[in-house]
C-alpha cells in the first residue's frame, strides 16, 4: 500500500492545486507520533486538517 501525500505528507513532497504549488519542508508530530502540522514552502505552516482540506481530489501530486 503506497502513501498518499495528500493525507500523509512527508518532507520533499510537492503538490499543486489551482496553480498553487506547495513544497513540504517538514512535518510536526505530537508526543504520541500523530501528525499535527505541515511546514511548506519557505516558512509557512498549517494544521494537518487544513492541509488535507486543501489537498483534496483536485490536487495533483508532483513528487
């Protein structure tokens, strides 16, 4: 089973939606190991729920 960067992003993933490209630069986890935030582009950060909302089925995975 392969990982879906739209749901489980990792550093190095690149996604594009409606002409906006996001390069994942890091992910943050809580003490239990649950993914909580995604860092992308230079210094932007968002919650994992906001990331998943942005990266829905209209999103193209580039790498």
